[in-house]
C-alpha cells in the first residue's frame, strides 16, 4: 500500500477521506478524538504544498441535506486544532464545493459538507455510487484515504474514488492497521473480547466470528439484550433489537467450542433512559415489565473485571451501558479500569468507546492502543476484506477521463 510519505502531493488538489464522525451533543462536539487523530496526515499534506479537500460523513442522514448532521461545527474545531484556516463548503459536490475548490491554493484546506447528504455515497447500486464517485473525484487530482473508522463501508468516497485517482494511505490508517495486526498474529492468550454498544444488528454476527478467535467473550450494552432473551429472561421494556435465535445459536456454539461467553448476571434498569429516572439493580433473571436495561450491574462488573485480570490480550468495543448518563456509567468505568490495570495488550476500538473512556477520566496512554474505528476494527479482526483498505491497495481501475 502506497503511503503519503512516498506520494507526490505538491501543487496537487488532494481529496482526503477522513472519519470525522464525532459524537455530538446537539450542535456541540462532545469528543474530538477523531479530529485529533487525522491531524498528522493533514499537517503533512499542508506542509508539502498540497491543496487539501477534506471529506467525511457524520451520523446517518438519509441521503439528503439534514441540518442536524452538518459538518459545520467540525470545520470550526478542525481549524482550531490544526491552527490553520479551514474553508467550509456547504455542499458536497455542488456549487459551493466547486467554487471553494477552484479558489484553493497550495497549503489551503477546504472541508466538504457531510458526504451522506448525497444518496450516491452509500448506495448499494454500483452505478449510482460510481456516478457520485465520478463527481467527487473530479474535484481532485489525487486521493488520500485516512478515515480508518469507515474503511469497512463500501461507500463511494471510501471504495470507488480511489479507483479513479492516484491514491495513498494516510498516517492514521497506517498506525491503526499496525496496532491491530498485533491482534491477528501471535496473539498473547488468553484473548478476551469485550463487546457492548448500540449497533446490535452490525455487531451480533461479529460475536459468531469471535467465537473462532477469542478465548473469552464478555457481552454488555444493548447487544446483551438479545442474549438475555435467548437465555429465557424477560427483558422488560428494553429495545429488543437483533436476532435472539442467532444469540441462542452462539451460546450453544460457545459451549461446544469451549469459549467462555460471559453475559450479565445483574443489570441496572430504569423506566426510561434519562438521568432523572430512578434506577435500580436487578438480577438478569428478574427484569420486570416497564424496566429497561441501561447498564451492567455491579456483580457483572466485578465478574468481568475478574475475567479480564488474567487476559494476555483484550479487545474492547462498545460501552457497557448508556455511559454518557452518570447513573448508567458504572459498568463502562469498571471495564475501563480493568483494562487500564491489565498487564496484557489492551485495545479499545471505536469512537464511541474511546469517547466514553475519556469522558470518564481515563487517558489514551493507559491502554495499548485506542482505535478510532469500532466496526472497522471488529471487521479487521474478523479477517474480513475491508473495502477501503482493498481499494487503497489496488491500482486505479477507472480511467481519469471517466471521472471528469
Ligand atoms: C463509526 O462511528 O463507527 C464510523 O464513523 C462509521 O460510521 P457508520 O457505522 O455510520 O458507517
Ligand atoms: Mg461510531
């Protein structure tokens, strides 16, 4: 894979795909770790005389402009952290983007509006995605991929644009893949994987893959709910997303394969997901109608910490509860403390998990590696081909003429 170090950028318009999908609290950024993570690549490009066209998605808008998901606040924070002017283009490939790009000089930076305001970005139809990729590629002379958190998405800006432009990988992608490689070859055992978080449909199948890789799988967060249901427990008012039949089959498979699949034995519940709602700890077997599971309980936190204490390697993706609300943060804090105190190699994967541990007062240097990509790092560890990495490894396949 060519890297930015051996890539000619001086005087070129370089489209840089970043993952600036930061957690937001209304219009304010609640954690800027992902923005900081892309500074080395941007600084190198600026310093070497590129005209930089940065782009990213934010959240999951439905393929049309939606002010709730504008990247405008991110442009401001990026400029501050970079110590450099960042022009914000209020569309992706429309007149604002085109005029901002036309005005670009060496060392200038423009940030395009949220890529997912264009339905072509995420389309499953190769032609539709390709047509949007043509428009994006026509803005630039070269492409740098550095949005590690989105390399598992077969999206236009991740997968199709590098086929249309000379391209290289940025420093973040290099650092992330170097750290994660340590978890795929000669891993120190026991290898524990802790899974939590909210994207249940994405993550449930990962548990299946991890059954063939890890020695222990500890499950909290919303993804624990289908497992609790599969164990025959009532889950009260919890959102039962995901397939409990699949969860049941994973429990059986773990038993056969000798994998220690550890589920919550107690949980913190409340009638609603709010800091004002009175909360209580109940046994996982005793969740009442109207109660929502919002964190693992203290007994489970101690159980998880005990399991993690002996691990040679730990990979953790997804908070154990709604950790942005103080009354549902204890499980996440306990797991973070267990990793921070571990003698093994610890990796935290995912912007939300990283943001959660920082909010709880932990520092990145208390862990072996803090990855900006949750889904991306999980798929990397599963051994899947990641579209964004494959595209950076491949040569351009679509002629430049087609993209103008
Ligand atoms: C993330 O936050 O996990 C990445 O930015 C990818 O976002 P997505 O799951 O909406 O594609
Ligand atoms: Mg995320």
